[in-house]
């Protein structure tokens, strides 16, 4: 047993799967109710075909609260798991270091994929309208939208379900299973391809490894936010969803299977290579920190 690593007692496969199903249904129901209530309070009618920033904020916040409550009900009340076993409370310093290290890893990883696409695939940036002050303001606002969405996805895919599957089947199998579900969850995004699915599943593996590193869910959240935030700040689509950023206009280059095309860097082979390396880096980092 590595030091500082809280492990959940073994659980039967049936009990784990039933608990995950209840968690998913309860979380989805609560999220829908919260999103509906927020839309009513704000007098806002969402457009699913073309979501506005306020829709992203409502959906991310509602999902975070809804699945957070579901975690408390199913994980804490029903299964008697505490915050350490759920990998929410890992110690203030560990959580902060984990978030910072994860943020750096996610930023460097996706930044490397984008920079490699410049000489290899002809990707690049051209000047666009807007000032540097407008750029900073929009990036800050965009990060404010992306943060709850990223954390809610960690709660859903790397939270209670991953803890329970790991207790029932082992960590490796649990990480892969949730990574595949994570990839499928993005299937409705614009421009989704088989390679995009593979890369998002690989990202799910990276996030799963980070989840079991010191810092727990905060480490995974840091990786997730660093990856998505860097894409958005550099005017690239995030999993196929475009973000309009002043001053910069991103061109993905070609071929699309290499650079990602309209789906963004996550749809290209360069991201596959970078994600694979990042997984090994995260695994080694986790082992060193836990030893």
C-alpha cells in the first residue's frame, strides 16, 4: 500500500453497478431540474442546436450541483464512503499541488499538440479584431464557463463511479471502462469522428490516472481545465465546440486526421501521440508522489 492513498474496501460487482445506475439516474434528474429552475429564474430559453455561453454556464453548474448531490446521497449516505475514500479530501496541500500539477500537464500536453501542428500540418494563427484587454477579458470569462463544466464531468466520470468500479474490478479496468463512456458521451458533438472518440477516450484514461494520483479529483480537474482552457484561449474548438476569442483566429491546417480539422486538435493523430505520452508522465508522477 502506498503512503497517503486511501483505498475503498472491496465491493461486489452487482452492488457497484446498481449504485452507479442509481447515481447516474439521480444525478441526471437533479441536473435537469436545476437547469430548468435556473432557466426559469433567468427568463432564458436555451437553444440546443446553438448553445449560448449562458447555456454552457447553466448546464455545467446544474450538472455539478446535481451529480454532487447524487454523490453525497449514494456515496456518503447509502454506501458510507467519506470524502477521502471518494478522493475529494486529500489534504489541502496535496489538493492544491495536484490541481496545479494537473493544470500544467494539461496545458503543456495540448499546447504541444497544437505547436507540432504548425510545422507538420500548416496550422497557425492570424490576427483578428479585438484588443489585448478584450482578449484577456474573454479568456477569463471562458475559463469561468469551462471550469464548472470540467469539474462536473470529473464528478460524473471520475468520481463515485470510478471509485466503485475500481473497488469491484481493479483500477486499470475501471479507468478504461469509464474512459470509453467518456468518449461516447461526446458522440453528439459537431464533427465527431472515430479518431476523435479514440482521443477523448485516451483523455479519459489520462484523467483516470490523474484521479488516482495525489490530489484526487482536484488533480484530474486541473488536467481537464488546463487542456480545455488552453484550447479555448488559443481559439481552437474544444471537442468540436467553437469558442470565439478576440485578437486571434486559429487555422487547424491539414490533413484533418493529423491536426484534427474542424473538431479541434482532439480529432487528430498529433493529439493521440501527445495524450499517450501524457498518460505515462501522469502515471510516473503519481507513483513518485505516492512512494
